[in-house]
């Protein structure tokens, strides 16, 4: 069933991506007209998994700086979309570095990034051992990609990291082109990685996100991946504090951090896995 999307949130990255691809301004009127006209386009869907727990993502996954800004700035929601810029500046000047490791299957042309490794199996949840049993009887419908990950060529990069950001479409919000090379249905996620960099350089990067030119910085690593494993760790400056894993604006895992949410996250702050299904979803889009 095709999905129609109307911009009514803080970022509206998916609608912006759809309308920008057709050369149209991002507005509710243009989005509604796209639904009425009935043209369609395919969209990749990412399956984020930990044990038997699944979360389906169509926009992005973030850990580190981007996730911290997106989620912790909620306390400034009264500011509207300006909360992102306001809190982003605070986080840049009090920059956090996170220990951890990423593992990925690179797209063709990106095989030189990282070091070779072998796939070590699916991540499991250690927090709730009864969860897997209950989900076996409750799951229905699509359960995620069945790709044989052990047969793929994996690479790995170790931290510390400032930010790990995976994007499915070009725009993260109406004024931030996070992944200028992203396609709606190419079967890959675009990975944007930041490690150690000067704070003023980071501030400059953030100010150049409106056209995607920030990815040309020597401090930015940008590549496409078919599958991905995140092994999040604690903050370098304070090992008692961990981080946030954010997907499509939702906290799916939360470690020992100052941010306190009202709802229990779907997953533990531990190893998670992401696989892609090419063109699984269908959206109404401008022709």
C-alpha cells in the first residue's frame, strides 16, 4: 500500500527529499498534491535488529553527536526547529567522544574503508531473556531481511567516534542535506562518520549542511553500506556515561546518560544490526 507523507514535524526530511527530487518546495500543499496525483516511487527499508526485536527504519539511524542533538534538544521544543541549532552549538563546544566499533558491508567502490573481518552472528538482547520467547508467538507479517550475512565481505573501524550517522534519503530536515549521494531505492545506506576533529571545524561543517557540501571535508568519512553492525560504547571522558541510539527520531536504545525518557527503549544499549531491503516500501511522490 503506498504511503502519503505530509510535512508536520520538526525536520520533515523524507518529504523534503521527495519534493526536492522533483524540484518542488517543501510545503504541505505540494505534498498533498503529490498524493492526489498518485505517482509512486520505491523506497528502501532498513531492518534494525537485536535478538528477536525488530525496528523498521526509512529515514536514518544516529549515534553520538547527531543523536544527542536530536533527542536531548527535546527540552527546548518550545523553540520550534531552532532548538536543533541552539542545542547543536552547545554540544559542539562541549563535544563528546564515544568508544565503540562499527562493522559494515561496503558497496562497490568503497571496499578500501576499514579493515577486513569475519561476521560473528546476530546481536542478542541481554537485558530481557524472556523477551525472545514472547516475541516468537507474537510476531506476524514481515520479519526483516533474510540475507546471508556470513557470506558477505565485512570491514570494521574502531573508535573513538564523535558521530555515526546512517541515512536512507538525502535530506535529514528541510535545511540539512545529510547524505547528498543517497538514493531512494539503491539498496544501500549512506554512512557519515566523524572521528576526532577541531571544534571550530565541526561548527563550520554544521553550517554547510544546507547543500551537502560538508561531506567534502577531510574530517568526514562518507561511504555506502549494504549491512551494518554498531557496537556502542561509553564516553571517553566519563566511562560511567553512555549514549543514545536514535532512529527516525525515536530512541531505540539508551545507555547511562543524563537524558531521561518517559518510555523504555525497544533495545538495550548494546550491539545492534542493520540490513537493507531494496524498494520494500512505496511512497506517493511528485513525478
